[in-house]
């Protein structure tokens, strides 16, 4: 038998042990077993995932606080807390862009841009200037000197984008402007192939005007800012600089005139124009150096066919994308260019059946022109037939 004093000492010791253990328990950081670096053999029969799920009602703030305590770290005040008391009710906004109906409208960003941004700092301070215009050239390295001269005619208000059809994009670093240019390199592709895939209207939406130019243009008499001042003055939605007359010039409409700032009509050869307000006598520019307004490009982009890469026939069809095309499509004579006629892209073709590379390319151009015109005619015919049928049905059911 123990004496009463020994029993009392044992009870007091046990009581204080329980109290100390309780106090330590409520002050020690809450830990989840899955966050502890314990051997897996220590709890062979315990499902840790089950424990996490069972006690998931614990606030994530406490969990993160516990984790940081065990690591000896403190959460920085500038890092947002991970727990958000989001509303799990379903969102469905049919006016959002297709595929984004489940998102709240204020988070939807349907358009983008080609502005280059930093990897550091405040995103709001990335851009010292937001370019208002976009110029693109489809280029081969052999024409680098000509492109260098051309780009010196474009102000800092332009984003520069080069499409490299010869795969030599990295070699352009010798030019200072190349560091702020956007380079896209896929071999043996045309500018209309690039435009369809990389100049979607929602990507180039910030730009008021889009220049889609060939690489073999002389620009000694051209200034981009003066050109756009004339375009805006005359309300041109689709335009091009006048072409200095040269042997092989096809269209009178695109030939530079000396007696006017802008012209919108031309007298072509007999039989070429069924209507003086239709191409090629009006509402017409060539595809070598077109300039589109933001609004016009949104329509033209949808007209470009994925498989018809040369763009032949587009020059006769872009008028469908603007109202009063014979007044809103024109040639700027005050700022003109020279077509040098370098067959660089043509040489990217494949020699077949004894024909030179450029001959195969030219044959495909002509074939695409016919295919495009047939598709456009068929599409318009189908539309008008369907409209007539719908109108007839509507009258029958009145």
C-alpha cells in the first residue's frame, strides 16, 4: 500500500501533465499528415487522403499557415491568399464569345494584340508606347537590304511583323529594328497563308490600319505617316500607294498619277469593265501592297480561303467588304512606290515535268484565281436562292 502523500503526488503530477499537454496541443500549429515528412511505414493502415477530405472544412488559411510555420517561412503580404469564397452557382452568359459562356463577362478578354511585354515589373508599365498601326512583310533573307530600307520609312507608331518563307529568321538580328520586330518563320509559305493564320481580326484589333506588303517594293518616295494622313483625309477603307509606271504594269487603276492626291477611278481597256464603278476600273487595289482599315480587314480576313494561298482574285473581291466601294477604295498618288518585280518567292516552287520552279507557282496562282471566283459565285448564288425560298415560304404562311 502506498502512503496518502505518494498518492496525492501521483495525482497532482498526472493532472499537471494533462494540463500541460492540453495547452501544448491548442497552441501547436495544426498540421495535416500529408504535409509532414514522415515515413510511409509509420501509418501503414491510415488513408491520408481520407483524413484530408474528412477535415477539409478547416480553413485553407490555417493549412497554409501551418505549412509555412513548419518551414520557418512567413507568407508575404503582397501574395494574395489562396482561399476565395467563390460562389459555386452556375454561370451561363450566352452573349460571351463562343466557348466562354461559363465565364463572368468581366474576366472575358476576347481580343489580343502583338505588343511585346517584359518578363518582370508592373504589367501596367510594360508599354512606353502602344503602336497604332501594323506593317507586315513576307520576306527572304536575300531581300534584307530592301526590307531594311523599307522599314526606315515606317515610324515608331508601327508594330513590325516579318513572315520568313526561307527559314532564316535568326539572321536578321544584324538590324537594330529587328529586336523589336515579331518574326514568324515557316518555310515556303505565302503572305496570305501567314495572314490567315497569324492576323486574325481579334489579334490585330488594336491597329487602326494593317499593311500587308510584298518584299520587292521600292519606297524612296513613300512616307508612312504622310500616307495615312491622306488615307484618313479621303476616308479610304482599303488603299495602296500608286505604282510608278513600269514595263509590265497590268492595271491602269494602280498606276501613279501626277495631277491628283488620290484617285478612285480609271479608264481601262475596252471590254475590261462592265461597270465604271466596278473592278478593275474602280473599287480596286492590287494584292502586292494593300492597306486595310481595322473594319475592312475584319471582313477581308474571313474571305481568305485556307487552301488558296496566293490570294489571286482577292483584289477583285475586297470591294464586297466595304460600303460604297468605289468611294472608299482608292490609290494614293501623293505617296508612291516602285514594284521591283523580284521573283524571289516564285523560286521557292518545285521543278516538275521539266518546268522551272516559278512556272509551277504561276500555274497555281491562275488556278487559284479560277477556284476562288467559282467559290464566291457559288456562295452568292446559294445565298440568294435560299433568301428567295425563305421569302416565298414566309408569304405562303401569312
